[in-house]
C-alpha cells in the first residue's frame, strides 16, 4: 500500500478520534499509550510491513496522534464546562 494512502487513512482516523473522543481520562491515557507504543514501534518495527501497512510509518503517526490527544485533553474539559453553564 502506498504511503499516501496510509497517510490519508491515519489522518481520517486522527480526525475522527479528535472530534468524537471527549472523555478527559480516555484522551489522556490513549494519548500516553499511543506515544509509548509508537516510540517502541519506531525502534522495533521500523522495517516491518503488516497487511501492506508500513509499521514504522504507522508508529510515527501513532506518536503524533498520541501527543495531539494528550495536549488537547484539557480543552475538551473546558469546552464541556462552558457549555453547561
């Protein structure tokens, strides 16, 4: 599978998770899990392909997705409190 298609799949997944995952703790721990798993995957699976997906490339995207979820976790909490008042 080409890298462009993999990039599009990951970007759609990132958009869906960022848009619909609102729970503070879930965003926090999923972000931490993705960062750690992606960092380990960058080292351990950098040259491995699984079902056409380059696991090294997906590991890099997992780190970016995890950082995004972790850093934006408190924004969802603030937005929820503003809407309820």
